[in-house]
């Protein structure tokens, strides 16, 4: 044996000793395996402790005898792979201990030189506790995932959104909302955090929240709430919560539409009510006017009767007195007195004036009575011209010395109507016409027949109605006359009355030239 | 004839003094009627009951009693006397209905025309006069008939 060999032997022995010491104290179970027979050659104390077998019992066992039968193949496979290739290998297996307990082990095998020969060293680490923890973790993860998947909202997390966006998690609902045949553009992930959604200064725990609603071509409406947050490593992630609000939107749209419909209906009803109210006010006014006219007619007619009769009596008496005075038998002192004839003449003249003044009062009171048609409040066949004339008499004071009334009456049949209401129509139009004329002017009243209707056209040379007001003139409450002058009800009443008679009312107007109203009433 | 006309009596009832005066003055001037005017219909009824009357003219609206009721009462007292109503009331339709109920000779609207009034009154009075004449003739005939009957009886007595 050479010195070199001795030295070599010495070195080997030392290293063997070192190795042995190391494995004696190792925390993993270590088995030395015959590379040819797969028999256990040697074990460390930890191996005995872990398996429950003594070293004597273990030595000579085939390496796979320690594993349950279903793992035998894997254990044998590892052995064969390592022994044939000489390269190390690793696998997860379990031991059946002497007490028939199962221990999870992480097995790694490699070929080492042991003295002069090569053996397989098998290091087995007890991972039972680690496996259990892993299992528990997985179970917990599954549980949370299960809960997240059960949620009725889409939920997704994407990481590294500022560098290399990557989906970290999507729940079932989110995949359902965007998966399958859904078009690509429905992708829920933003390529970049939307502008303005990130605060300028961000610390690790800071989050920016962004919300938006998107409409899709198939009618779906999704509401996105996205939170951006920075991770410990400085990268950005986003958490996206997506609600399917399609049904809610539909309901809201329906509600909105219902609201609009309701508002429209309310508006219509309001207008209708205002018309009705105007009509009510009108009929109340007419009733009040009727009572007033009845009272006035009675109260005026009595003293008027006396006045008229007295005046007539004076005329008769005076005429007789003149007979007496002019009788040749009357003494000349009376008959030829210079004052006599003068006095008689002036009394006669004054009586004549009184007579015509009283005739006018009589006409006005008659017109008033006929206008209110108190004796004919019911539907009747009437002469339209009579109504027009009565009304013209009553509005005479508005026009006197200022407005020339031109009449152009055609032959007309009697028409069936409520005469007091129709008179009211003429009255309102005539008053408006005379009020529209500043200073002197003309009113043309024309009647004519068209088919089964009669038409009354009242045209004035007044200031006219601007186009923008023309549509509104029949609305209740619309007035241009200023507070206190008009009620704004006149023409709305006209419209309602004509409408009630199945008639039509047409209006033409030019600013500066005048206005023309045409009332067309059916004969029946 | 003249003697008879002098006796013609017209009763006028109106709560308005001025109407009574007007009518009275006019009838004084134009006719020879005796005009009896009353402001109160009850007093008028008392007079009519105890005197010979040829015509009654009454206002429609009066505080104590309306003209229609008043003329109804007159009809009960003197059915042959023509009754005329003077109305200033605007509700002509109701007035005419009421007039037909109590059977009036005529109605005159206020303010009245004196010529029309005169014609209506004259016609009324004429009717009244004719009615009275008719009654007188009937009475004469009755009397003559009674006389004839008496004579007939006497003749029979004489011959039998």
C-alpha cells in the first residue's frame, strides 16, 4: 500500500466519518440503498423513529416495502430512474409505519459514492403537517372561491395592470356575463386605469374607485365599480365588481315612461278642467247675469213705463192745449201772447226729445233681455241676425263715434242653438274687436251660408294678433290685455260654446291689419 | 148711452204710486172711466166685492200678493169682469203660463204704449159692457117670459 493510498484511505475514512456523523444527526430519514438490489443497507436514527422499525428490521427490506401498495409502482419507478440514469429524483410518497400509520413524506433520491462503491441515498422528509396545512389552505381557498362564485355579481381581480395585465381571478358570474358567445368588445377589463380615477398621490393602501355604466348592443346594461389598489411590491391591481342592471334599467325606463305619461295626462286633464272651469264660471256668470237682467228689467220697466206714459200724456195734453189756445173763441190776450206759441213749441220739442230718448232706453232694456234670452234659455230655432243686432246694441257704447260697423247679411235660415250662448260668442268677439281698434276703425259683420252651416264673419281693422299668440288665444287664462282688463276667459268660452254646438271657429290675423273670426254653426 | 159710459169703472192695482198716477192721469185725459186705483190688492178686493166694476188691471209683482193670485180672487168674486195684467217681469214664459191658469183677458208689458193700452182697455170695457147688456137682455127676456107665463095662466083661467 503506497503512502498515497494510505493518505487516500485516511481521507476517505475521515469523510466517511463526517458523513456518518452528519446523517446521525440529520432531521430527515436517510436510507442507504443497494443500487442493484434496492435493498436497504443502512438507516439513520431518524429513519427508525419515523417508520417505527429498528435498524435491524429495516436493513434488508426492499425500498418500496415501506410504502403502501398503491405507491409501490411510483417508488419502484423512482428507484429505477435514479439507478439507471445516476441522476437524482424527487417524489411525494407516504410511509406505512410499523404501527400501520400513514406518514406523508417528500422523497428525494440520488446516487452517491460510499467508500469504494456507489449506493443510492434516499432522503425522506416528514411532510404530514405541511400537507395537512396545504390541504386546509386549499379547502379554505375552495370555500372562498365557492362563496365568490355563488355571488350574484361579477367579481374579478387583475394584477400588474400598469405593466403586464394578468387576470388573477374571475368568479362564475363574471365569466357568465362576458364569456360564451358574448362579443369581444364586451371584455370587462380596462386596458388602462381610466383617466382621473387615480388620485395624484398614491400610497400603498390608497385606492381609487371608478364607476361607470355600459350599454351593450344586445340590450344588456352593466354597472362597473372598479377599485384600483397598489400591492406591497408596488404593482397595481384592480378589483372589478359588475352588476347586471338591465332589469333595473328597464324598470326605471318604464317608470320614467309611466311618469311622463302621467305628466302628460295630468297636463291634458288640467287643460280640460280649466276649460270646464271656464265653462262653469261662464254659466254661473250667465245665470248671475240672467238674475241681474231680470231684476234690472223689472226695476227699470216700471218707472220707465210711468215715464213713457207720462211723456205721451204730456204730448196729448199739450196738443189739446194748443187746440184750446188757438181756438178763435180764446181771448186774444192769451191766444196772441208772444210767449204762448214759443212756450208751446219748446215744450213740444222737449217732449219729442224725451220720447226718442225713452225709445232708446226701451230698446236697450229689450236688447239686454233678449241677449240674456231669459225667456228662451232652452235650445231654440233662432234668427242669427237678431242675435247679432241685439249684441251690437249692447256693445254700441264701446264703438260709438269711433268704429263704423258694416253689415253684410245674407238670407239665412233659422238655426237651432242655445241663443244666449251664441249671443255671448258674438259679444266676446265684438268686444275684443272693438278693444283691438285704437282710435277710429271699422268692423265688418258678414253672414253667409255654406252647405248645412251658417257662417258669421267678424273682421276688425285693429292691431292684429302676433303669430306666436295665435295658437294660444283659445287657452283659458291667456290674455294680453293686462291685469284687471281681461280675464283671459273670453275666447276660451267662445271656443267651448262653438264646440258644444258642433261648430267651428277659424281665426286669421295680421299684425297691423286686423283680425277676422269666422264662427261656423250647423243649421240643425 | 152716455149715461151708461159714465158709470164704467176701472180698477187699477199697482204697488208703485207712479204707475197708478200715470195711468190715472192718462185715463182721466182720454176716457170718461171712473178710475179706482189701489196700492194694496186686499183693499182692491174689498172694493170690487161691494161695487160694480167693469175692468181690473193689476201689476204682476207686488209685495202683499202677486197679480196672478189677485186676479184669481177677482175671478171668484166677479167672473164676468175682464182682467188684465201689467207685467215688467222678464220671465215672459212663466207669466203667460200663469195668465192661462187664471184665464185673463190680456196682458200688457211694461213699459207700455198708451195707444195699445187704450185699445186693450176699451176692448175690455166693451166686452164688459156687452156682457152686462147681454145679461140685461136675458133678464128682460126672462121677465117678458115670466109675464107671458102669467098672462097665459090668466087667459087659461079666464077661459076655463
